[in-house]
């Protein structure tokens, strides 16, 4: 349930922050009438992802024995792949907020804003559904409980960030969540290999293979900035 909570929290927070930025940009563009399109798109995206996740999870729960083990193993590797993709995306994205604002500006019509809002929520919802597929051997109530708590916490945090005077720094928020995500991704990757191949050595090797390169890519620019500051400080 702990892992499910953090995964749900991250996916929910990303979706909530994106929707918040879209709403803020619409206000700046002096098009407040388009807010309803954001709410409609986000609501439909949430509904579609909930229905899709519920159906696929229930179907997967019907598996038993070896089929269940193999399915969970495969989904763990897929989930780890999604986490690795997020790490690479964040590494290449220098300004997430500005990127989202540009997308809003390019889709200034009602239909464009609706589609952008829908995709922002639906994408995160389906990623969460994939993460939940890694836990079909767990009780459905525990998986659902972790997801609900994670999403509720994410919405609350996003609301507080936008309503307080704190400057929203998405890069920092995603960095903090990314560290937790890398650890969870490493565990998924290692456990997935263990389920499919077997052996404690395979599991440990998988954990190392995932975590070390991920942290290197994820924190490379930050480490370089620290060294650059130290060199500047020594030269002064």
C-alpha cells in the first residue's frame, strides 16, 4: 500500500499541477470562459482512466498461479520502463511550467484546451493503472485505498501550492518526487526480474542496474552545477 500511495501521489500531483498551470495561463490570457473546458476535459479524462483501470485490474485479478506471477513480472518491468522514461523526460525538460504554458498558447481554442486537459489527466491515470497491474496479487481494497489516499493527497498539495504565496517550482517538486520514484522503480524492476527469471542474485543485480544509472541521469545536471559553483568559489 505504501508503494501504491507514492505512485498514486506522484501521478495525481503531476496531473493536478498541469491542470492548475492550464487554468492559471487561461486567466493570464484573459479567457476565463474557457475554464469550463478545462474542468470538462479533466473530468472526462479522470472518468475514462478510472473505468479503464477498473476493468483491466478486475480482468487481471482472474489470473492464478504461474500466469499471475508472469503477468505481474511483465507489468513490473513495464512500470519500471515508464519510470525510466519519466526520468529521461525530466532530464531533458529545462522548464516544465513554460512548456505547459506554450501548449496552452498553441491550443487557444475551446476544443484544444479540452483535449489538452483530457490528455493530461488520462495519461497519468493510465500510467497509474499500469502501476496497479503490478499488484494484482494484493487485495483490491488495499490497492484502491492506497490510490485514493495518494490522489487525495496530491490534489490537496497542488491546491495549497497554487493558493499560497509560495512560488511554484515544478522542477523542484518533480525532483523530490523523482528520488522516491527511482527507488520504487528499482524495486519494481528487480522484483519483476525475480518473478520472471528467479534468484536473489538476479534481483540484487536488477536493483543496481536500474538505480545507479537512473540517479546518475536524474542528478547529473545538479551535481555539475554544484562542482561549477565550487570552482567559481575557489577562483575568487
